[in-house]
C-alpha cells in the first residue's frame, strides 16, 4: 500500500459511517473526478457515480433506478456550469431537498452566492483537504437523513392523523419548510453559508434579525397549515424587500427571521422593516378564524463583525437576535438561538 493510500485510510478511521449515500459527482476534469472518488471512499463514502459534464449528469438522473442522495457539482464547466445544473436539479421533484455540495477553485464570492441562490446547501474548495471534505460530507449526510426522516413521517397514516389534528397550532419554535422563495435558505444551508464566508466577505457583512412581534397571537388563531402558509407569505415579503440587496435569509422559528448581507456592496435601507410591513399589508392576510392577521414587524439594528471576530463565528447572529430586545418575549430569543445551533 502506498504512503498516500495509507494516510487516506488513517484519515478514514476518524469518521464513523452510517448507511451509504448514493453520490453523483460532476466535474469536467477527469483527474479531479478520480481524486474525488478516492477521497470520498477514504472518508467513508464509497458509493460514487462519476459524470464528466452536466448533460451526462442529467441523463444519469433520468435513467437512475433510485434517486441519488447527494450531489457534488463543479461550478466552472463549459456550456452549462454547475450553478445552472444545480438550479435544474432543484426543479426535479425527487431532488428538491437533496444535499448539493458545490466544488470550486474560485474565491470570487459572487460564484458562491449564486450557487446558494440556486439551491446549493454547501461548498468545498479545490484542491480538496480531506478533513474538510469529510466534515462537509458529514453535514450533507446528516441533512440527507433528516430529510428522509421528515419524508417518512408524511406517510398516509401520518397525513390522516395530521388532518384529524388540523385545528392544533403549529409548534411555534419550529422552523418552517419553505420552498421557491428567492434568497431564502433553509437553516442548515444558512449555517453553511455563514460558516464558509471568507475573511473579507465576513467582515463586509451585516447580520440583521427581524421578527413578527405578535407571532404568538397569530399562531393561536391559525391552524397548523395556515400558519405554515403565513410564515411563507412573510418570507415572500422579506424576499421582495431584499431585491436591491445581495443578502440571504432564513427562518429560525418563533417568528424570527435572520438576514445576512454585504453592507459594502449594497446595504439594506433604513426603512427595511417598514417595507416588509407594507408588502405584508398588501397581501391582506386573514387568520383561520376569519379576522385580519395584522402581523407587526420589528427589526433589530444590524450587527457587524468585530475586528478580532473569527470568520464564520455565529456569535454575530446571536447578537443580532439580542438586538430585537428582550422586553417583549425573552424566551423566544433563547429558543431561536438554540434552534440555530450557535457556536462560540
């Protein structure tokens, strides 16, 4: 056994593997594909299908007997790049929630931001660091299992039980699954995005927390399904108000949304909360009891990283939540911090 393979095997011992994920890796560089295949096997993911270009990858999806569980897509490819491929994959029903990890040798944040906007959940830089690759794949594996578990819970029996309990309120502290909203990232993708910001992008970022102040009242007046629709409508209003910015946002539960944006390139307007409030008012939302929903929107002041902050540190997000003010509902802020798994 070569010294290189021996080192790879030693690295693999640091990971404990669950059931194999079926991975489709797409890169127009044959050498990169071979290196990627060997590295993935070394960190415990041997079930890898290799594809030399996006067109071939789409054909692989069409003829696959079973859906793939994860994608690794190179960003820079001719004819169709990995970002467009990611967008096309997301439009296929079996892959709306499948982890998509982008591969890039480029440091330009525009490419990374476009990839997340297209539906990517994480990215890895080339050349690969085997520890980093293993770590990112573990995150993808966790997301895959969580998605499968959520899908399993929606069996016919569960749907029947859900319909019987339709009058029960949605758990207030839980995130809501939101689809097809521009600039919205699910919590795991949002965490990955923040964690992988380079030093320059991190220090140029602002984080802003926004909350629906009367979310508890809205929650008690809405059925489970109508509350999910309401949160989705709130997210759409935020997305519309972010059109002049390059930011992303997520929903943390408890009526709290978190936005991150580059304050140097294009900051948010001072009346951002007013804009969101006006867009929601235009929707004319009505609660399940027939009365106007009348959500009240409040923003905290934006938070910028300190000079000695570590890039990717989640303290900045916790500080943004704390700036909403604790006087109205201190417990909600603590719950949102817990949901987002803040580190630091």
